[in-house]
């Protein structure tokens, strides 16, 4: 299959390295200078030590990258999804489109499929790739299982089968909303888990956060149209566990640095990568309030991120909540 991967950050570069073994891959990056560096060095600055295969064509023109492809796969952060799709314009008309970003659009609170409907409505079919997947491990060829979701079940099955490999196992799902919500909301809980770890509260506390965080994800996820069983699968529980416990988790790292006294702007600058949970926390809180849902972990994360509440105080308020039935 001829695949155009749009976005040469950590995830786009990792997907290019993985998929190039079985497919013709073109990797698009914004800016001629960055493309020239990628083409010359075959190294992404986001994935040091990982070689981008020589067979991957590096392309600075968005239209040219999409032009001959049989599948467009957007691997930008959610914040760049709309601009990328609008920049592609009519080049996407009649072509299948998949996005591999997680989270809510910051300005609108919309999920990626809503953004795609507005910015790439002429695509022939659309879907989301999500699940527990650190880019570095995918790029190294370490075994990973993810899910490709689409409201078109046939498209989800056929595309998952085409992209599936021994090292990158891809399952299909027709609960697009649920899969996107699992991928967005787990990052908020991961920030909370990072705060817990940064305060050295222990593994018991982390397990409690993961478990109660899953309850919050399921509560809001079903209210917004996802199916309960989706949040027990790869895009829900699987991604949540990885992001809350893995050393490569950017959102967990944000929480840890905040717990140690870091200020959010400096933490994000030092991180050098996008941490989607920061934007998703605000959107999740707004959606929860709109549906009159209790989301204490999300509220606590937002208080630390946006209201300058000390991490220790946010944790204390969580721990002193009235007991109730699980």
C-alpha cells in the first residue's frame, strides 16, 4: 500500500520506520529545511538513534505527499490536525484518511473526528489509530498492539488488516467516539499519576489513581457516546496503564515535574514534546460539567495546571473526599 504519513514528529517517524517494511511510505514534514535534514541524516530529532529507512521518501510538499497515496495517515499533534487537513485541501478528496493523534482540539474542545468532518469532509473514509504505543518502542520494532477505529466497520477491518504486522498488531473497532475518548482522557489521568509518583506516594496510590481514573474515563466516555466495553480495551485500559506507569510517558513526566515544584510553562518547554493531557484536561472538565458528572481527578489536575494550586493541596483534597460506594 502507498501510505502518506503527514507529520514527522516522534509518532510519524516511528510509524514510517515500522510501516516501511511492508509498504511504500512517504513522510511529509512542514518546511523544506527540516525535510532536507531528514533526507540527509535519516534521523528524527524526536527519536534519537532511530534510522528512518532509505525506502521512506521525505516530501516537503503536502499535495505531492498525498497525491499518489492510497492512505493518508496524519501523525501531527491534535493541535495541528485542522491546519494539516485544511492545507491538504482537495488533495484528500476521495482518499481514505486515518489520524493517529489523541486529545481534544484546544480552541473548540472537539474530538479529531469532528475536526476531520469539518476540514476533510471529502475523504472517502475516515478512522483513528490509537492504543498503548510509545513511539520509541514502535520505531525499535518492539511488539505493540493498537486499534484502528472507524464508524465504517468494513473500512476499520480492511485497513487494520492491511497495516497489521507481527510487530505492530492492529485490531479493528467501530466505536470511533469511544476510542478517541479513551486516547484523550487517559492523558489527564497520567498527569495525576505523575503527580502521585513525583510526591513519592507509592504504588498503592498509583493503582488507586489508575482504577478511579478509569471510572472517570468510562463515566464521561459513555456520556459522550462511547461504548463501555471500549474503555476496557486497548484504547482505554491498555493505553491508561501504559501512560500512567511508563517511563516514556510525556504526560506522566509533566505531573512529576509539577509535583517537584515546576511551573507549567517551564515544564512544557523543558519537555520538548507535546503533552496532550494539558489541553485535554480543560476540555474534559468542561464536558463533564456540561453533563453534570463528577470528575474529581480531572478537577484536581485542572486546579494544578491552571489555577496554581500546589500539587500537595490537590492530592490532600482528593484524599479527604467523603467515602462512598465504589
